[in-house]
C-alpha cells in the first residue's frame, strides 16, 4: 500500500520521529491502541498556531515539525501521518476548507476572513476502513473556546466539532479537497493564492508569514 511509505516529507526514519513513536511500538498494542495514543500525543503536544505559515518545503518535513512546540493544522497532520506510517499503520493527508465561527477577531484581522484553507487532517486505515483524525486543536485551546477536546476512537471519523458547549456554532466544513499520499505543496500554494490574494504575495518566492 502506498500509504505506508516514507517520503521526503513523511520521513519517519528520522530520529525525531522514532523518538516520538517509541512508546507505541510494543507488539502487545493493537493498531487502534497505537493510533489513539499517537493522536493524543500530537493533539496536545503541539500548541495550535494558525498565524505562522511557511511555504518552505523544509518546514513540512515531519522531522522538522517534531522539533517545534507548535504548529498549524497541516503541520500537525503531517506529523501524525508520518508517525502512524512509522508504526506500520497506513495513513494519508486529507484537506478541506472550513469556517471558524468562534474567537475569530484576530483571524479575520490577519486574513480578511474567518475561512481557513487548506485545513489539514489525517485518514487512518484501521480494521479495513479509512477513518478521519483531526489533531489540530490542543486541549488547552479547546478549553479556552469552551469546546470539548476532539477525541479519536479509531473506529469513527473524528472531525471538527460543529458546536461548542453552549450550543454556539463552532466549525463548519465548506469543501472537501480529498486525500493526498504526500504533502501537496504546489496545491497548498495555489490554494493560498486563490483564497488570500491580498495577504500572500506568492510571486516573490518561498516565504514564511508570522502574524
């Protein structure tokens, strides 16, 4: 299966990734137990930060992301995908377009919209089926937004919560871009060009944005 291979981006042979997955390599653990444990490590081990966006390919290597303390949804999805493959569990990236309805003042100020794209999640192959895992929002952020932390049970899709604890609309999926075997950097750059033309001057080469 193609979704188990290491790639330039999903470099799970690197020491940084091997260190991350080492607690879940026991043969006594089932694939679902390994995937659930790895999901929690990525969800809460890296603070979600949507305000630093890199178009430098080096920054989308899983081994590079592993050495950071925060990341946006695509980075965290890349890291989880690499870790799962390193554990022998087929995994692939999955992108979508979403609208964030809560705590969007800074987001709207920086990007001119509360639409987030591309939003990254992970497809995981467990018990002969693909299920979605979304490790983007760490537990502390969920508490701040009054949203239950998103869990992953390995058997059903784990996608953004539609409402918060008070019944207010939280996240809304607008478009599904499908799945990718590896980091689709060209697709990501074109997507940013189309949705944030006044923010990203992509004709000037590879850049990083810190808002």
